[in-house]
């Protein structure tokens, strides 16, 4: 059991870092394709790396072929505060300011990594300014056209040893793509070659995100964990993109069973980030809250997500979180305790579909009280009844002749047509109904649903 948890945690950490690096690469690739000037390209690349990859400072230095063998700082982003002074670095190997990471990366044509700015001899001329600004590690990556360097992208991290091997490989790819973008801007005839390089990057990106999707799917519960509990069930989990922001869990909790379906902010890579935060919050909340206290479980998850995202404070620009529905089935499978954060539980007794609504506030969002309470709803668990939870990707989907949303009314009418149909068959009917309604419209969001019966 401990080994399984450790493996899962490692998988989650790897997914988080991989998605972070790939998101940076993906956004930079788009910028390279659409930039119309070198300055715009460099400025946006610096900004994206700082904002997406949580770096302290990123700058682009272009070599001058003058007597001093100086560099010109053409773009930067992050905490600079006078660090990039004219003459601060050079590429002259006989000058100590030319033997730091930027100068050596330029001359060698290879990345130069400083794992600790306070101890690396090559960083000695800039040690005190780096200490004052919190620059703990750095990497310089040469910008090259062919075999000739024309500049350097330098990235500073607030963490010692802030660049692992995978991150370095992705940053090398990013730098190479940027250099190809510059070459295309300088000589329009080189654009076709640059586009080929970018297509290769896209293929690498797609392959990596597909791998990230396999990691995300491995975190989800296996169908066997549902079939061991329920007489009849189905699970729909369809990310709009390759990875998604919907997540579900099925766990033993005390003497009962906990089934949860959640919808995190966003979809694709950002949504996948949020599912990892949500999983960590659930892991901890489940340890702290007494089994069966579903409303308290949601409250603790809300608090942990607010703290993790810094959204318990009044100031800040982020406002991320999730909607979530949780069912706790007691030991003898006669009662359900349901709590929802902007989430509903639907029940069908063979003739009528009823909606049990959760509370109006979500989980983790800024502005929701830290002590927000979530209501426990006690429901009799009847063998003849079917129970459904779904994210809003289904009901919010636009389609039909009038291009309206699928909506709850249409969903209830669809469920009512099933009557005595086994639940596992209903899955395919629901997917078919959604696809027919959607038609040529794009999928707006991730679509997920859990339905079950007990014997």
C-alpha cells in the first residue's frame, strides 16, 4: 500500500513538472509562429518563461562584434532591478566577465548550467547582485543559426539546482526553435525550414502530452473498484483535450465507500494541473475528517485548495477551484450521504428523475469564506433506483438547430427514456445523444459522468 501511494505521488509530481514545461514550450512555439519582429519574439519568450515556469529573470543578449566583445540586452522579463547593466557581461575569454555562463555558452555553443550561484566559480563576478535579488541557479542557452552563435537566452531560478535534465532538454528545444524563428524573420526564405522544425516540436509535444495523459489516466480508479461495489454502473471520462480537468475517485472511507466526481477550473494542461492539486487536497482531507462527514470533507478540501493557491488572501489575481459532488455509501449500502459544491445528484426511480442540489459555492475559489460549510443530504439507497452525477460539460454543450445548450431538462428527459435499461447500456446512449446534439459544433468542455445501482 505504501509503495502504491509513493508510486502515485511520483507519477503526480512528474506529470505536474512535465505539463509545466510542455505548456511553456507549447505557448512559445505558438509565439514563434506568429511573431512579426525579433523584439516581439524575444520579449514574449522571456515573459512566457517567467510566468509559466516560475523563473526569477529571463533575458536575451545578442553579441556585438566590437572590440570589447560586448553583449546587448535586447529583451528581459522578471526581477531585473539594475542587474542588466551595459558592460556587465562579455564574450571575451580573456575577461572574467566573459567567462560566466553567458560568455561560455556563446563561445561553446552549448548550454552552461550554474547549479548554485553562491558556490560556482564561474558566477563569481555577479555573486553579490544575484544574492540581493534571490537568483539561486541559472542556465545560459546559446542562440545559433547553423553552427554559429549570435546570442544567448539566460534563465535565472529562485531555487538552487532549479533545472533538472528533462527541463534542460525542453529549454534547449525552445531555444533552438527560437533561433529558427529569428532566422525566418531575418530571411523569409528560411521560413519553410523553421516551420518544419516547429512541426517536429509539435510532434514531440503531442507525444509528450499523450504520455502525460497515460499518467493522468493511471491515477484514476480502475473499473474493478466500481464493479466490486455496484451491481450495475458506468463511468464516462472524456477530456476535451488529451488531458483534462475532470477527475473522479472511488475509495474506502472508514466502513463505507466514497465516490466523488469533480470538475476543476479549465481543461487541457491547466485543468490537469488543478486535478493534481485537488487530489492532494482530498488525500489530506480524507485523513483529517471523520468517515461519513461528507460536508466536512468538502469544507477541508476547500480550505486546503485555497491555501495551496494563495486564494485565502484578499489580494491576488488567480481565482481557480472546482465544482464537486461526493457520495458516501454506508456499510450496508442502505444510505447515501451526498454533499455538493455547485454539483447535483440525480436519482431515477423508473418513472421520475429527481435532482438533489448541492450548495451554491464551489471549492477553493477566491472570495468564498474559508469556513464555508457544505450541506449533508441523506438519501435512501434503493436497489430499484439509479443514481447519476455529471460535470457541466454535458449540459453546457451547444448544439441542435438553434445552437442552444443541451441543458438539464434534456438530460432528465433522456434518463427517463431508459426505464428498466441496464445502466452500463445507458452509457452508450448518452454519448450517442450528446454527439448527435453536438453535430458540427466544437466540444466546449470535458465531459464526465458516474452512474450506479446497488443490489
